[in-house]
C-alpha cells in the first residue's frame, strides 16, 4: 500500500525513551526475541482485521480491511524472517535477560481489539489510534537501529504501511461519521487510556502484593516460628500418662 502522507513524528513520550530503546535493541539476542514477539503481534492483529472485514456491511471498508489484514500478515512474515536471519548469524542464548517489553510494545496494541459488536466508526477510531501509536514507535525503533541496517530496513518498510493504515482509517472515519468522528476519536482515546491505567494498576498491584508477602514472610512469620519451636521443645516425647478422671468427659478430648 502507498502512504498518503509523510510519516508522523514520534510522540514526546516515545522520543523521551530513545536512549532506553537504543540500549534495549543493542543486544542481538534481545533483538531476536523482540522481532519474534512483534511477528506474533502483527499476525494476530491481521487475524482480527480479517474478522473486521467479515463483519462490516460497508463494501469499501471490507476491501480496505482485507488489504490491511494482508499488510499485517506480511509484517509478521518480515519480522519472523529477519529474526531467523539474525539467528543464523548468531544462535540465541537460552535466557536473553531483561526484555523491557512494556517499554517496547509490539506497536499496535491491537491485542485490545474486540471486533464483534463494534460499530464501523468505533472500529475505525480504535484502528486509527493503534496505527498512529505503531507509526510513532516504529519510527523510534527504525532510528535506533543504525547498527543493524537490514533490521532498520524492515522497520522502514513496515512503517510505510503503518502510516498508510493510520491515514486511511482517519479518512474513512470522517466518511462514515462526518459530524461525530472527533467524538469517536476521543472516546477511543479515553478507552485506550483506561486500558493503560488498568495495565499499570495491575502491574503495580502485583509489585505491592509481592512486597507485602515478603514483609509478612520476614517480619510476621519469624515470631510465630520461634513460639512454635519453643512450644515443641516443652512437649514431652513419647506416650504420656493421663491422670485418672481427666478423660472421662465425653465433651472434650482430654
Ligand atoms: Fe503492522
Ligand atoms: Fe498496521
């Protein structure tokens, strides 16, 4: 597909993370793992957009979604082939260490896409924002890949398509909802923000939960363990004689 407009500039947040991205992508093993994960994300996204093509009643959107899905499948293949080429040059370690996945997401965030039950306008607004995020991130990934020209070329090629996806979804949203397309965009933006908040809150809850459990383990548990050991030391070993009359009650054990 041809891009209709020049590439978007990366967002301020993505630009701020450029030094971190440079470090993350500098390691060959990490690069392979990331490319493989990106490949999965693109292929899954393509599958969802294919479903969107099936359910829409708009013939033009169906054609565009089909082309879009084919692009995403192709991106998946491009990432996988590049990862395979890198693996041939240097086999991967079993554990490539820190991946920084939350800093280098696979681009779209299309994993949040729920096709069935969505209107065309909601779908287009969601796709537009997802593709815009992908274009921003892939611009950064391309720019930090000076040390690996073939991988850089893959990002460059994919970025070209993502920019087209970003633009056609906005154009089509304006066609489908000429008066209310901005409102749909804001709603999609808020929905993405809410999902980001939920993701962060879930991550934070996991960290806090682990900290609380560690505190309980190291602070609360030792006194009980000490008391249990002391009580065990006082216990007489072996059989003990029960005094006569102590076991006559049928209401209690001793
Ligand atoms: Fe893509
Ligand atoms: Fe895309």
